[in-house]
C-alpha cells in the first residue's frame, strides 16, 4: 500500500495585498507617465457593500502582508506552497475601458511575477486576463503561462458582461486546454446578486461567494464546456462546499424536468443512463472540476462521501478574515477528523492542489 503524506500542505487559495505604486510602475507607456495610481484608480471597487459598514474582524486578520509576511505565515502554519490570488483586483472584471483592462491586468501579472514568484519558489501565481477582450485574454494567458510560469488565470465569478459559459469566452478555455493551464473562478464582488439593500454585512459575505459560484458553475456546466474542452480544469474558490451539493441536487432535478431544446448540440452531453448529478461527479473524478474548501466546514466529509475526494482543495484565504491561529486550527481539524480517511485528508491538504495547479511543493 502506498504511503500517505499528511505533512505536505499546499494552500490552494491565498491572497496578496496589491502594491499600487509597484503595479503602476509596470504599466505600459502612455499609462505609466500618468501615474502612479492608487488602487482605486487601478481597479474598480468590489461593490458598495464592502466598505459602508462597521464590523469587527478576528485579531490579526487583514494585517498588511507582503512577500516576507507571507513567508513568515507559511512557516508558522507549516504550509509548503501557496497559490496567490488578488484582493482589490478581484474586481478587475468590472473595468469598463477595454484598453485599460488590458494594460492593468498585464501590469498586475508582471508585478506578481517580480515581487512574489521570483522572490520565493513556494509562491505560485494565478494571473488576471482581460476578459473584456477575449482575444487579448487568450494572448495574455499564453504569455503568463509560457513566459512567467504561472499556473493559469483567475476569472471573476461576477462583474463580467456575460456568464462564464458564454460562447465569447470559449477561445479562452480552448487556450487553457492547449496550454495545460487551469482556470480559477473567484468571487469578491457581491452587488447585483440580491444583496444591494441588505443591512447586515455577514449575510452579504456569507452568501455572496457561493451565489456567484453557483451562477458561474451552472453557466460553464450546462453550456457543455467540459465536453467541448475535455482537457480543461476549472476550480471554484472561496464559496465553501455546500453550494456544490445544492447545485448537484437542484440541477439534476431541473434538467430532468426541463430538458432544453438543443438543435445545435452545444449543451452538456449526458452518457447513456447518466443524470446531471452523475455527470458532475464524473467531471470531478476525471479532474475537470475542483472546489476550494476550508478546514472547518462540517459539510466537507459529507461532500467527500457524495462526490469522492478528488475535487476538494484546502484554501487558507490568508490574510483576509483569518489569522495565523485560525488557519492552524483549520488544518488541524482536517487532520483530526474521524469522518475522513487518511487518503481523503491527503487529497484535501495537498494532492488535489498538485493535480489542479500542476505544481509540486518545494522542499
């Protein structure tokens, strides 16, 4: 029997705090001379909901963190590698100027490469690509993977003009498949989902991420992306795992009772005797669907029981609304769980991240 590694931990979803001055320095001529720009000029606000409230975060969360702070955190939490996503730039899909979106995403990618990826090989990068111009997004995806060694690209779950299964984005999935790169869907912008007048922020934060993921997941799934691009790997991050169970149950029933007319044969293709739930779980087993999870989710063992362990990746979300103690506690919860096997725990803590991002921990 093969040995099980419960010591290696790969963080499938960490975050950087963007350095506006440094990113401005990577802007192309014509833009660079007009800077440097503050973050609010580089990227739109996430929404009107994140700022206009007062709440108390856990001590030590949202602490200013650069590359050195990240290395200290990884040492304290015994994390071997982390895959880095943005913070303010989670809103990049809302940039209205197409040319500016091309310039800013490229500058962000160059900054992430120079300040993090070249700083320490334990840092892995997910790029931003200008979805406002799919042809330019394809070109930038190729550049960041082939020239900068990034794992793939992050797409926003909300903020774009079309859902992520839309035909205009198919060339991006085709290029990701060709490159062997992954696509990470990440939330962060919660306006337009029914929360715009919500007066208590935890409802927005708690439900905004999974709602955005459910919409993105359904658009990609039902529009046949996994059949059209069988080599694609798509991860859905920071929404927990419970939304997936809801989608499996609801989409199975709805697709069976409202079978779409599909004369162009462009929607998902069920195998003989297969229902939508079977189809989703098959995509997970075959390495096309991945889901970020945290250590303290009580639905995680049940999701593994329903779907198998192949899709779920531990994600710290550091340095957002967590601190070093809470991250250590979440990892320990996975290790001490009596509802997951040792191979399940290995899959969650490291193995699935290596499959999704195609990275190995650095010794």
